[in-house]
């Protein structure tokens, strides 16, 4: 693997997938015994969307029937202040 003039490299897909590194994920770099360690430190946009969908599904199970049909976008629209759902 070659490093560009700007010090950039591409993390191979199989390693990104295994580490859960998605576009927008935050990573940190450390040096340990001459090895550069890349570690995921924060959630990317896709991670946050997955977490929101999972939370919405969990909440949806405890709601009355009309709310169970809502997806995460519908729930967020319902909860936003100023919407006409109240």
C-alpha cells in the first residue's frame, strides 16, 4: 500500500467492515512500538442512523397500534417542536 504526498492511505474494505468504520466515522491514531494503530473513536452518520432506527424500533414496540406503523422519520417528525401533530 502506498502513502500519498499528503500522508493518505486507503483502509482496505475488509478491515473497515471488521472494525465498523463507516463513512463519517471518527478515528484516532496512536504509535505503539513502531506500529501505527487506528482506532474507531466515534460514530459516523450511518452509525447514528442505525442507532436511531434501533431505538425507534424498541420504542415502537411499547406504543399503541397507530404508532407501531411509524418509521423513524415519522417518529422524529412527530416529536419535532412546531409540527402540526399535537
